[in-house]
């Protein structure tokens, strides 16, 4: 500081302190009891910086607990961390499709008073042959009608009514040509007639089960509920719990149903990272029947699901997911091993509230105990 002319020491000190205060520096005055001499200390913490730090901390906390905005046009609670969601297709192993298991889902629920209807079609080709153990050659077309209702803001209930057609199908020739063309294992497909329906089990107790009846039948109906625990935020994922039960409405002796009541408890998580949505599910199923087709079943089953959704365009997403189910059969050759199914597909909002999906399903790792190839499609509407 510079001054012209003579200026008293006290005047200089007052002008200096005034300059510091105007600069936003907090001046702390303290008395030092040394003969009435005052000394002044200068705090190096600016008031403006403190205010900014406090505001930033409050904003960070609010954002951590408050959901982000979403790209999805179909809005719903927790839409910040959830896109259009995974492909809702549970395990398609010959034994798994006959009883309840985890259905991949997003941790979001309908708003209170809202409905969602969904119509699904899943076409699967199954081929598994092991001399003296089992022979499975069939195709199935499973259609289902699902209806969900938002009971409360974070609680929904639902019901599913599935119908199964089974027969010889038409895909055997195409699949065998694909395997032959690309040098893949043909699994003895060329040794048997194509496009026929035949199921045969030879359990280790010496019994035999044979089914040659194609046709259509009602499968086990499913009732479900789902509750959102948190919608997450910048740091935390959305989390929900699901509880469902299957009812023995399908004919057990014709392999349209399990013949018992199954219960499933699932934990659902989702997190958005930029244009990607990450989904993780875990499920535990209590199986309510002891056998299917003479094959003894385990009392429970575990499921692990992972999936990723990429928002390709504003109303279209690409999806890749993997579903692993623990074994269902107690002691029945390859069917006592876990299954691993991979699904890749697309979801698109074709109109306001209407979402169309299409996907391909392929078995990996254990080829004998899960579907060889499958197509899945669905359309859903919220109202």
C-alpha cells in the first residue's frame, strides 16, 4: 500500500485492514495482554471459498440421493437408473421351462394406478441325444400374456398366463446346415429324421419316460409382486425385491406344468453410466415338486443374471445379457449341471407407451442341457 504525504501509523493500519476486509479476507482481532498492545491476525480462508465449498457439498449430497434425468420416453419411478430394461425371458432348459425361476427384470415399478400389458412369443429348438440316457428333439412356441398394476408408488403386482405349443417344428434343417457350413459339431443331427417331436428319459433307477404327443396346453400361471427399495442416484444403483409364485395349472403328466407350487425371491439392481444401463439380478427358487418325467428334482435353484443395455438412439436400445441357472435335476447326467444362456436383442419405443422387442437366444458352455437356438419377441404397452 502506498500513500502520499504524512499519515499516522493508526490511520495506515485502519486503511490496511479495510482493504483486507473488502478483499473478502476475514480479519480476526485478538487482544494480547502485553501492556495494552493489540495485534491482529489474518485468516487465510476466504469467506467466498467457504460458501462455495458448503454449497458444493449440499449439491453433491442432493444429487447422490436424487435420480438423474433419463433418455427413456416410457417414464416410470426410478427411470433415472433404468432404461427399457432387460429381455424378460427366464431359463429355457427342458426342465427349467416347466417350473418357476427368476425372470430378468429391472428394479422399477409402475406408478400408482397405472397398468402395463405385455404379449410375449418365444420359439425354441431343443436337441439333446445321449444313448441310453435321454433323447430330446422338439420345438416349442410359448406365448404368454402378462398384466401388471401399480398398487402403490413403489409396489406393483402382476399375473402371467402362458400357453405352450410343442411339435417337430421347422428349424432342424437350417440349424444342421449352419453347423455343417461353419464346421461346428452337428451333435448327430444328421443321423435322425428332421422336424419330429420326441422326448425320452432313462433315469438311473431303471425307469423310462416317453412322450410323443405334440399339441397345445396351458402352462403354470404365475402371480408376482415387486417393491422398489431405492431409485439410486449418481453413486448408488436402483434396488428392488421381487416375490413370485407359480400355480399348478398345467398338466404335469403331459409336461405342460410342474404339478406343484414354486416360490421365487429375487434381488434386482440397475445403474446407469452415460448411455449404458447395467443390470444385475440374483434369485432363489424353492421347487414345489419332487420329479418331472420320472427325473428327481432338487429342492431349490439359484439364478445369476447380468445384462447391459446401450441407448443407441433416443427411443431404441441394444441389449446383451447372460442367464446362469443352477441345476434342477438331482442326478440326471448333463441336466445335473448348470445352464448358461446368452441373449442379445433390441428394444424400441414404436409409439408413445408402446415398446417392441426382439432377441436371439443361444446356449453356451453346456450345450446338451439347454436350448440349441431360439427367437423371442414381445410387445408391451403402459396405460
